[in-house]
C-alpha cells in the first residue's frame, strides 16, 4: 500500500475526541438517514484527496501536529483567558485560531465549492477571450458542453488552505468562550465542523457578511463531546461566562441547538461516540425543517440581476442556534473591518510571502 495515499480532510486527532475507544466512531449519514460505525482511519478521508504527491500529505500532517498543541493546551487548562490576551497573540491561542481557519478550508465540501469556483472562472476567461476575438467560439461551446475542462495536478484547494492558515491573526480580536457540556447529551461534530455566522448583520441586504474581519462575526466549533468553542465579536455580543472564559451548559436544549448547527452545516455526516442516537438525529433533522439546505441551493451561490451565479466557498447556514447566555449589544453600526487596516496588512503579508505562488 502506498504510504500517505489515504488523505484526511478532518484530522484523526480531532475525530478521536468524539470516539469512545479512539479507533472507531459512530456517524449519522444525512442521505441515508441512518446510523452506523466506521474506523476513524476511513472517515473523512479519500485516496489522494489533496494530491498524488504524498509529500503534500506529510506537510499537512506536520501542520496538524502543531495545531493540535493549541487545542490540547486549551482542553488541559480549561481556560480561554489564560491563552487569550488583548495585548498579544500568544502561540497556543494562535494555534487554536489557525486550527479553525485551516480546518474550514480543507474539507470535502470546501474542495467541491472551490473547484466549482475554478470552473466558473475558467468559463469566464474563455468567454472573455472569445468576445475579444482572441479565442475560437467553438472552444466556448466545448467548455459549456463539458468536453473541455481544467485539469489540476493537485487540488486547487491547497492555496486557499495555505491562505486561511495565515489568516488566523484576523480573528485575534474575537473573544473566545469555552462551553463545557454538563448534560447527559453528547456534543456531535461533522465532516465540515467549523461554522461562521453573523446573526447581527446577516439579512437580505447582506447575505454573505461572514468575512474573517466582518463586524458581527461568530465562529462555532465543537472540540470534544463535552467541549465547544465559540468565538464572537465583543462589540456586538456579550457572552455570560466566568473570568476564565468558560460557560458551563446544564440545559440539554442548548446542546441540541449546537448539535443542530453541525447537522445543518455538514456535508454528509455527523459524528459522535455513543451508539443508539439515530432517533435523536432524526428528531433534530425534522426540527430543522426548511432551515436545512438539503439541495445546497444556498451554499456558496449569490444570484445577480442577470441570473448568473457567482461562486464563493463561504456561506452562512440558514439556522442559527438560540443561546440564552449570548446577548446582542444595541445600536452597533456595520463596518467591513473590525480592526482598521487589518485586511490591508494581511494582503501585504500574503503578497510578500506567497505572491509568487499565484
């Protein structure tokens, strides 16, 4: 067997946090609407998912090992405030933020959406070339009929993954809260576990306001069956928690809200450690109703007046959990950047470090 050909898009170290034995995991499949168990080595993994060059998978494994240190430290000390400070971005908190940004960009769902984005761009360039008289119109017909396409030696997802990894400092101003599950119901995760939301500003006039520096941003991610990390814009929300940045959750209804968010945001599967939760997952799925975008019609697409779909790999789910310990601050004005100049600094850094890759 070729070493490193089985490539994971949700890391095994993370999935083990939702396994009873560290080897196997229970999952609920959204298409089949049924529960079954699989070895962790086989879930969220495909042969040559990123590249046929196995050095890529080795490099990703090294990144995972580094990022796992941040999550491990957070779970070990059970405190956000000891990792996160206003004056500096401490290494372990930086790793936590990098885990969030990197993980979001590396899933199968993100890959599918980025590849569709590439196809749209390819068709746009060919069409522009035809209109300029530089390309044969027959080529555009062949592209539209699917007879000509872009072929990639490795996934176009790799560049966005690298970009997102280095975008973590854009989240440094968000405040973190570690939710500790004290109920008898376990938290679940999914094959697309990191969720961006913006309940303060999302609406018909701003359908895509979940950029990493957008005012009102929230980011959700389960860490274990008993721990969940919530990042929030402190200008827009107040989260009731301890001085350690920890909030104990005693109400099963709140855990259900968080689990619904994983269900509605997943690609195909949600994961958990205990057998016998199919009826529970069925019930949560039914409660979501029309909020569950089962056809992916809303995911990633923005319609223009001309009816043309522009594609982006980031979109917010229709469902937003109701958390009674999170209150909105009144009368906050919208702004694209929470920290003035942050996006410009990030773009400058990217150009200096990686501009030659584009």
